[in-house]
């Protein structure tokens, strides 16, 4: 999968321009300096009519200059990390006064739909979801302060973790329940995961959330017939309140989240200036 993103600029007259970056990691950091700084990057981007699809888009940004709306997503960056998410969004809002800030939860399809184009053009065409493997408590993917991963809790008794390098487990539908029978148990999860699913089989109720875009998010209710499905967007706190086995460790590890995000943005700015 390429590290690329689309940038869409909607002009005051309603027309739009499409650009493509050769990078997407840390795209959220490029938003901290506001619309003028982002527009200044456009001359260095490739302008064409190629919309990256769900398989290729690692990020995307849409600026509606007339309505003052910013829509964005990225698969990797501080906005996708539990301890940095709120700080990143606060800093973006501070840099875009008077603008409506909308994190995208479905990705490329949402950007196309915003400008009145068919979202199906960029939606994943795979035959079915690739099941995410479940991870043991000592798996190396779970090391570090921001390991990511997808937390799956069942009632108040079970807690499992899946890799987030595959399709979101919620898109498996009820087949997920069968796979959970052999999944490693984690007791209480205190990790800073990036997404989660809570299942209540007795009530046939499902709640899920994500800090990054999930292609096909609009289809999830159809994949769980007979179940009540709630999308909690990025509100991981709902999961923590609903499932007693999710209790993430405190975020402040000696460097407050806002300071950490500002430092990362400054480093990115300096690297770009050094490249000329």
C-alpha cells in the first residue's frame, strides 16, 4: 500500500481541485498551522483527477474554502493515537478559527461524497474482509507507548486484542464470534489501542469506535443482521464505561500530549525546510 493522500480544495464557487501527495504519514501535523500554510503546499503537489481508493489512500484532506469546512483522515499520525488524539484535534481547531473540523471515519469515499461524486468509485472491491489475527499478550506488536491494535471485549468477562494491520474485525460480521472462541485472553487492557469493539451477545448489541478511517464503515449494521449496532466514532470512553476490562493507562508520560504534538509538528516543519 502506498504512502499517499489526496488533497481536495473546494473553491468559493463550488468547483474543486484534486491534488495527490507522495506522503501521508503525519498528515495531521501539516494541519496545525492553518489553511494558509496548507494551501502554500499545493504548488509542490501533483494536480490530476486520480482519486486514490480505499486500498491506496493512506490519508486525505478536503478544504471547503467557501463553507470553511475541513475534512481529513490519516492512517498514521498523532490523531490516530489514543494519548494524542484529543490534543491534536484541539491544536488543529486552534489553527483553523471559524472552521468546522471534521475527522473522516470512512476515508476516501467520504471526500468524494462531499463534492457530489459517487463514493463507490473508491470503495474497496475485495471479495471479503481479511481477518485480523488475534495477538497474545506478549506479542511484539503490542510493545511501545502507542501500540495501536483493536480491542475486542465480550460482555464483562472477555478481552482480546487484534492486529490493526488488517480489515477492522467489526467488518467480519457474526463470523467474528466464532473466531473469538480461540483468541488469546488479555484480562484487563491498559494499552493505548487505536480502535475497539464491544459485543453483548445476550442483548445482541454491538458498539465500536476508531481513531482512523475504516473503509466500509457504512456497511457495518448490514453485516450484523438482528443486532443493534452503535458507532461511537472516536469516543473510546464509551467502550471503557461499557466494558470493565478496558482501562487505558494515564496519558501523561512526562511530556504533556500537546507539547508532544507541537514538538512533532516543529520537527516536521524543520525537515521540510531542510529539503527546500
